[in-house]
């Protein structure tokens, strides 16, 4: 009987140890499963974040591409405007040059007109003087002829 009690006590002790071991194992398994679940959750979260980042990067790439195209178009428009402005500046410079040449020519024409008036006035004066000279000369010749004619007659 004592042996039976001893066996029963041993069995009871074994059973208690087994229960403790099972509880400890369950605890460890629960902890392990929790860790596995945490890792799985973290992996899912990382995958989701990675996909979001990829989507954002694609959107940003698309946005940057559109911005680049817009910038290129704007830049080309600015270059065209600069070329047009350069052309206008050259045309204005030509116009200013032509206007200054026209002003110079107008001044020359005025000067020539004044010179022409002066020369015309001098020519008229000279013509009057020449006519006076011619008339005086003719009168002198007539007087001389008439004096010579009288002297000849005398």
C-alpha cells in the first residue's frame, strides 16, 4: 500500500509537473504565436506602406513629368517671346536709325534750300547788277558813239 501511495504521489507529482509543463508550453506557444502574429502584422504593414510609397512615387513621377513638360513649354514660350522682342528691338533700332537719317537729310534739305535761296538772291542781285552794268555800258557806248559822231562831224 505504501508503494501504491508512493506511486500515486509520484503520479500526482508527475501530473502536476506535466500540467505546469503544458501551461508553460502553452504560454510559450501563445507568446510565440503572438510574436509570429506581430511579425505577420508588421510584414503586412510594411507591404502596405511599400505599396503606398510606390503609388506615391508613381504619382510624384507623373506630376514631375507634367511639371517638366509645362516648364519646358513655358520656357519655350519665353524663348519665343525673347526672340520676338529681339526682333522688335532690331526693328526699332532700324526705325530709329532711319528716323535719324531722315532728320539728317531733312536738315540737309533745309540747308540746301537756304543755300538755294541765298544763291537765288545773289543771282537776282547779280542779274540786276549785270542789267545795270549792261544798261550803263550801253548808255556809255551810246554816249561815246554820239560824242565820236559829233567829233567826226566836226
